[in-house]
C-alpha cells in the first residue's frame, strides 16, 4: 500500500523518463505491480489471497474524519496496520486490514461478515448505535483499498456522465417530511419518514488483466468497483440478499440487529493496462472538461497581459534612460521622475528585521514548492503514492533551512542591521512557530472530538525533532554564511538627509497600489484554487500537477511584473519607500485567497458544527500565511532586481 525507497537514483529515473519511447513505461520505486493467480496454481510468482484494506471515514458536511474502528463495524480478528509515512499521518489517514477477505477468481455470493446487535437498554450499545446514525445523517463515506487502488462506487450523474466516487456512504437518511437525503435517492423503497437505511451489503466487482501477450505471469488487478446495498437479513446465519432494506427508526426504542455481508465477482478486461488503471477514476472527476478550458483561457489572458506589461516597461524605460543620460545637470534638476530619488531609493526600510525574516521564510517556501511540484510532474507524488506529497513538502521544508537563514541574514546585513542573533532566531522560529501553534490548537480540537485526523503525540514529537534538530541548525548554518558575506552593494550612494516626498495622487498612495497589485496574480490562480480546495475539503483527488506547475510559473511571472510595474509608477511619483510596498503588493494576493476561502465555505461546502468551522478557518489561516510569504518574496526580489538594474544604467553626478 505504501511507497518504499527504491534502489534507482533520482537522476537515473529522470534519465529513464526522458529516454522512454512512446508506449513504454517505467515503475516508480515501491509501486511495482502485484500478480494474482487462482488457488491451486503452480506459479510461485503470484498471490492467491486479495486483502481489502479500510481507511478513515470522512464527510463533506464535517471536517472531522474518523478511523474505521471508531464506528461499530465488523473488525478483522487479525487486524494489522501497515506502517504509514509522515504525510499519511498528518493527513489523518488510518489504514488497517478488514474482515472482507477473498481469493482471486473465487466468486462469493451474499457471504456473511458479521452481525452487530444493539440492546438499547444498555448505554454503551445505545451510544454506538446513535453514533452510527449520526454518521449516516452527516453522510460519512467509507474508503476501501484493494491492491493500492481505491474501491470505487460508479454511478450516472447529470448529462448521463459516469462518475466514480472513491468512497461510498455508510447509509442514508429520510427526514421527518419524507425527503430522502444524499444516497437515499437511489432506491424508491427508502421512503419511511425519519428513518435511517444502513448499507450493510456490498456487491464488489474486481476487474483484472489476464496478462495475455504482456509477458508477465498471473493476472493484475486494474479496477475494483462496488454497489452499496441495504438488506434486512432475517436469518443472520443464512443471509439472503433480497427483500426489504435494513432500516433503523430515527427514534429507536427496540433492539437492533445488523448483519453485514458481501458478494464478489471477477471480470476480465485486457483493454485496460495496469499502468493506466487509475484513468477511469480521474477521467470521471467532475469539472475536468471545464478545468481544461478555464486553464487555457487563463493562460492566454495572463500571457497577453504579461506581454503588454513587458512591452510598456521596456519602451518607457528605454526612453527614460536615454533622456536622463543626455540632459545636463541643470536640466536634470528641473526634471521629475525616478532618477530624482536616486539618493534615497536604497535607504534601509523601517522594520528591516521583520522584512528580512519574511524574505528568508518566503525563499524557503518558494524552493520547497518548486521542487515538490517538479517531482509531482514526474509522477513521484501521484495519488497512488499515498501521503507522498505532504511527506515530500515537510522533508524539503526541513532541509531548506539553510537558504532561509542565508537570505534573511544577507538582506538584514544589507539593511544595515546588527542584531544578528535576533535575526537568526526569528528566522528559525517566528513563522514556523505561528504555524505550529495554529496546528497544535487544531490538533487539540481534533483530539477532543476523537477524530482520526488528530496527530498522535509521538508524531508531534517527531515533527518538533525535525524542526529543532534539523531545520533550526541548518538555518544557523545559512545565517553564518549570509553574515560572513559582504552586504549587497547598491549601484548608487544614499544621501544623509532624506528627500521630501511630494504630495501623492490617490493611485500612487501605498494602500490603493497594494490592493490593486494582488488582483492580477489571484486572477491566474483562482481556477486551480477551486480544485485544490475541492481536493482538501470535498475529498476529491487532485492529479493535474502539470497544469498546477504551469500555473505556478504564471503566478511567479505575474507577481513579478505587477509588482515591478507599480514600483515603477511610485518611483516616477518620487516615492522611494518601495521595500515594504514591493513585498505587500504581491503578498496581498493572500488576502484575496482568504476572501475566496470564505466564499467557498459558504457557497460550496455543507459543513455544520462549531468544531468543523473552527478547523476549516484554522487550517485556512495556515494556507494564507504560507501564501503571503511565498508571493511577497517573489514580488520583493523582482522589484529589488528591477530597481538595482535601472539605477545602474543611468549617469549619476
């Protein structure tokens, strides 16, 4: 189920990828296929038993996931939990073996798993039953896994399109007015008012590729689908999968007995290749076609705007530089424009300590994001490699403490700062500390609610050990080299007496410029943002990393150009306070991200309950802070390069 480190080096795999012929493929480390054979087969290279794993249960109406054992379902007598990577633990995944066991090519019909009885006179059993009913009311979904592949529930949605959901509900609820909620619409017999219907039976269909003409031994599983059913088994020892559904009254005064069962069939399909077995899930994801069109539309608009900005900047700057270099000194005194502030443009900013710390953390996040998305584009962090995305991001963040310390120290020294100990400590502890404190509070809420997403104490200690044992020392190493180097040399000298800034128009004042600066970068990411939020809160798979990487590049370009353009306008208005403004102009995109997240919460999600609401906005604030540092750093360094460049090519008397 999990990825394990393989022997090939990264460069070797990259070379293999680049030299592949069309139609060929390669397997990622730890994700090699497993072959299956019927019982009695003479081959020793394949397995007979198929193990079905169960994962946490979640709901779009609640942020709180629960592990399988938290509900009173059938449990495996010899339960085993495969070791989970850091990403899986942080995301709250809890994978364990299930009591649903079957052999390859052995068809089962209405096989009993177990029977659960509830005596409502006993408080403990009544509590278990009420929790099961609450799970059905909130539409909690099972997530089952076979051969590292989700067991999907495929059904027809609008426009006769087939949608394959990687989860299926515990059951459903018909309210007091007789209105069926969620999955209760699939069966007309679910019609009793104020009644819960348990999906206590599943019809599982496993599709396999026989291996004919492929050169491997045995068969490989290429799909696993199921249909949830509800049957009231009258005889628990001889279940019959037909008849009336398994119903539980909303107000339960009598004892309840639920018998769980399953059927399994096997289907051969040699048209589906093992390497492309996830395609049927990904192709059916909602809004996929809209995403293609929207991304291309956004790309064209952003490229057009970028071209316009670049052309205006190059033409205007070229004329300015030519004019400034031709006029004599007396005429220059009468001129107005960006050259007139050359003696103040590199005057150190106020609160340079905080700005340098933000820049160090932003550089760390930028490099981490770039490498993570690049690896995701190569397929190393695909949905099949569970938890790999989060694990990769956390490990990279820890290892990239050196660039954070170096950038922060170098910029702080350039600003003329001397409190280097404070600078290093703030770089290592300020922003990570805020994120960890937020995360810790969210984890306490999850722990109180008994959710599986609550991080175990041992994992918290491990995260702290990574932070203080690896990231902080690496930050100190980076800061040492940053302070050891000379401060960045500016192309012009700074005057001792600050120049008076003339009265500014409305559009060249700081706040309007900062507010306008974030609009264009946000415009190129909000479509991808919708799908990313869907993957996090609506439990949909996100897999289009190629497009995400493209949007990442567009975001970097747009943040840079928007900040440079506004910086140029402010310098032309003889306002030389550009240090903080360049950071805040592009980082204001994070404010629009927050506004969009609030809109998404109220318009798209059906979350109820105070705990889930606090968790949503708590985790959203972590995203906003990370995005604030990321975009602000891009805008600052783009503007820093621009200002240094234009003042290095003019003659200063």
